C-alpha cells in the first residue's frame, strides 16, 4: 500500500520556504510604507487644517455644555405640561418636516430619472459614442462636486425663497451622484445577453431595455432608496439658506439661541430619518433578495 502524501526534496522545500519568507517580508514592508505615508499625510493635513489638540481639550467643555443647554427641563410631576411647552409649535413643525421629505422625494425622483437615462450613455461597455460618454461623465462630476448647499444658494438667488430652490439643488446633486453609481453598475453587468440581443438586429435602446435593464434594476433601486434617505438630511441643510422645509426654522432657532427649539426640531429630524432608514433598508434587502433568488 503506497502512501498518498507527497514528498518534497529537502532542497526544494527550503527554497519554497525561503521564497515564502521573502514574500511575507515584502508585504510587511509595503504595509509599513503605506502606514508611514498615511501618517505623514495626516500630519501635513493637520498642520494646514490648524488642528490643535491642546485647544480641543481646553474648549471641549464648551461643546458638550451646548447639549446641556438645548435639552429641555422635564419633570416627573409636570411631564405632560413640560413636553407640551417643549413642542409648543407642534402644529407647524410637522408640516415643515413633511415639506422637507417631499423636497427630498421630488429631488431624488428628478435626479434619479436623469441619471437613469444618461447612465447608459456614460458606461464604457455599452456607450455608443466615446465623445458623448466623456461629456456625460464630466457633467456627472460637475453636478456631484459642487455642494448642494451652493446650488441651493444659487437657486434661492434666482428664484427666491421656497421649496423650489431646494428641489432643484437636491435634484442636481442627486443626478451627479446617482449618475456615477448607475454607470458603475452598468459597467459590471454580463455582456453576453447584450451581445445576443444585438446579434438579433436590435437597436441600442432595445438592447438596453431587454438585456441590460433586468440586470441593473435591483442595483438602481437600492442606490436610489439610499440616496433618498441621504436627501432627507440634505433637505434639512438646504432649508437653512431659505430653500424650504424645516431647516429654515432650525437655523432661526440656532441663530436666536432658542435652545429647546433646537433640540425639539433635531429630535424630529432624527426620528424621521431613522424611520425612513428602516423602511428603505427593508425594501433594499427585499430587492436584493429577489435578485439573489434569480
């Protein structure tokens, strides 16, 4: 009966072990070099960013005490009255919060539709024209590079105060961000179905509709839902510059030192975003689950 264990000559075994040690040493030195570069870059960034750890430790109490000032004074004996006094504007803040959600919804819808249409023309593996692909990618870069707050200021100056400016600002930034994400999803699809549809004589639109879209739709839906959650938070920020929603009341409360109003509005925003996160997470998991089953 012969043994099934392979025997390696001692010289060959020593050579393999030596190569293994050299590879491990090379990777270790490379990792150390990367860490050293990151450390140097962190020091340089901290220097130009005027990071002062001593000043941070000295004044950190000013930051934490602010949270103490915005917390309401709630007592057990007068809890209902204290909460009622805390949320004195319960008739107005929920409506403004709903405005913020609707601003985020319309901005996400408009930006997502635009990104959906142009992403197929920007993906390297399916784009019909390289010059067009280059131009659309630069457009995506511009729209997602300029902060949505800057867009909001521009639209407020052009169209006046109100939700319309916030919708446009969020839509443009969403268009650039989702355009990038959608393009990457398309570039990672299986090209065999597209080649088969094209071989049958189909046009570009038909190939995208019947061969590419079924593959990318779950990814598109997941990214769009995630972006909607982000846009709810962004809608609160752009509202601070007059672009509608609850952000404007939050900015007024901060500027005028209405401390309890700040905490009341922030708590409403946090609860709303958390609820939207839970709902969209379930939808994303369901969409992804269906894709896995396929």
